């Protein structure tokens, strides 16, 4: 037997795959430790589990060939967008290939008259809207982080504009997806609605890379409002703030955004973003439309807020003033971390019927104090979604146990109120147990779908639920 034949026999499936992908991608395949760790768990407090290699495809055909090769060799595939997911979706517990979509980041087509755009998955939300600016159109979903469109689809993202525009599930018309064996499929169409077969688009949205790799998305666009008016309303307590929002929702007031920040988060934002707000429960709100409509909406909301007990209300149409306010909201995570220098951040979310929001947030605040934890609470109050930002000491095992107990309590209370363990962050690794508690036998249905589309379990294994092999 020749030396080459001996080396070939000794080659592992991972070695064989690496050689195959090197032939396909050249320097667009990397195995350095730093690169691999950067493509693992980058935006959460959970531990890092790096992939074996990182690839940068530039076409759908290359993604298809990568998956076909991984399918042949039985090696896991972990899609990577902008690295902003929060529940360990990017970790590679079984190793494998990270497929970084950042080189597939083009706007392929904009159809003004149909209010839609076709984009590649690696384009980020901010860059997409920069490219759309000249058309007078915008993609309104704003999860806070400058996430990639593919990642936003994969986690069913929503964010600050969800109260008006809904989530990614409401704003994606069609997808191009590469399945586990490399097959390329298209779901949906450019039509505003369809009754043609199963809704595979929405099956893929929120699947967290476990059913396919998204390579193209057809998005619903909206017109850029003529006037945008932003402001704050301060309240003495949670009940009065949430009461104002309930009145807003019940009246059908067409508000653009309404966000709740607790007193601790306001303290953090004041220090980090150089604001000068009263350190109490505060709503950030935004009204859009024609100048008359935006002002009328703001005045109506102000009246509702005062009736509910607001102690201070202020708003402005000045772009710089609004920008500073909403940048502070988007920087809330970093502001919270600055409250405890040297800490590690852990963010979790839950979503409840809005009538249960005040009680759930109050219970979380009480639990934080009882367990001796430092954290802030904020959320997309218009749809009942709230977030907890915990500042933890990664070296303190007892604190880690109290953190897990606290997060479990947030989930259990949300589920008991008829809500869910996550409104937008997804399940990933962090909430597998919570999903099992919430969905019960429905998890078996999810496993059956996974088994049908990915029988080898190579697509982002270890996420959403466990699959026995």
C-alpha cells in the first residue's frame, strides 16, 4: 500500500471534509482558534463551544455544495449571521462547520410599486435601510442589534417596532433555503397572500438554523413616515405605566414604538448615554405619520398617560433629540453592564398577555432583590415582551445557581400567565427545558419535522430540543 493510500485510510471524516471544502473555497475556509471562537457564542453569558472550521460562501451554489459535503461526511453545520443571538444559537457542541453568510450581503432587487425587496441573508438591518433610503421605503423590523436579515429570519426577530409592524413572520414573503442534503428550495411568493400548501416560509422563520440555511429573503417594505415624533413618559410605578399602554392598545392608537424601562435601567442609561431622566419607570414612545397625525397621536397618548398617573411627559420632532433617546434604548445592554464593572452580561426574555405584564415584571424585580442579584428590566411593552439584563460574576458558582433559579422563575410565571418563555430571542441551548415545559407533546411534533428534513441531525444540532441518535 502506498503512503498516499495509507494517509487516505487514516483520514477522518472531518479531515476529508476540510480538504473538500478547501478545494471549493480556498482561503475562505479558516481553522484558526481565534476565528473559530469568534464564530461561537458571541453575545451571551453562556460558555463558548467553537466549530472546527469557518467558511465564507459567496453564492447559493457554494452553500449547497458545503451542505452536500457536510451531509456526506455527517458533519454539523452552524449558520452564522452577525453574531448577535442571545441563547447560544451559534455554539457548536458537536463541532462542525460554521457557515458565515457575511459575504452574501447584497440587495438583489427592490420593487417600489410592490413594496418589497429581495436580499441576501448577510445584509444587516442598518445597511439595508441605508440602501433603501433613496426609494422612500424602509424595512421596519428593529431588534436593537444590527442583526443580519438571515439571522432575524432564523430567530423570528421583532423588537421596538413590533407593536405597529409585527415580527419577521409578518414581514417576510418568501425565502430561498438550502436543506441539509444541499437541496435548494423556494418558499412563498411575491404575492401579498397565498393559500398554496403548507406555509413553509413561516416554518423556516424561527427554526434557528435547524431546518435549513437561508440564502435569500423577499421582504415586505413600508414607506418612510413624513413626521416622526419621539418622547418619554415617566410614571411612579409599573402599574400606572402598563395601564397607560393597555389604554393605548385598547383604543387602537397607531403608535410606532412604546418601550418600558425600569428605574434601574434608566439609572444605567443616564450614566452611559448622558441622559438626565428621572430614575423611575419610564416609557419611551414614538408616533409617526403626517405631521398632524403624529401630533394628534402624541397628544392623545399624553392624555392617556396623565390619566394613568404619569408624572412627566415630553416629546420632540427634532431628529437629534429622538436619535439620542433611541440610541440610549439600543445601548441599554452596555449601559446595564457598566453598572457592575468586570461583570458578564446575560439577557433573557419572556412574553405575556399585556394584562399580566406589570405583575410579571414586579415579581421579577422582587425576585432579583430576594436572590441578591443585580439586573435591569426593559421591554417592548406594547406586545407584552420584556427583557431582563443580569450582571453576573462568572467566577461565582453560587451566584450562577441563583441566576438560573431566577431565570426559571421568570419563565414559569410567564407560562402560568398564558405567555411564553421567549418572545423574540429564541430557544437555542438556553431554553430547551423551558420549551419542553411550555410545549409538552408538541415538541414531539417539532422533532418529527426535524427528522423529516434533517434525518442525520447535522443542522445546528443541540438547539431548540435534543435529538437522540
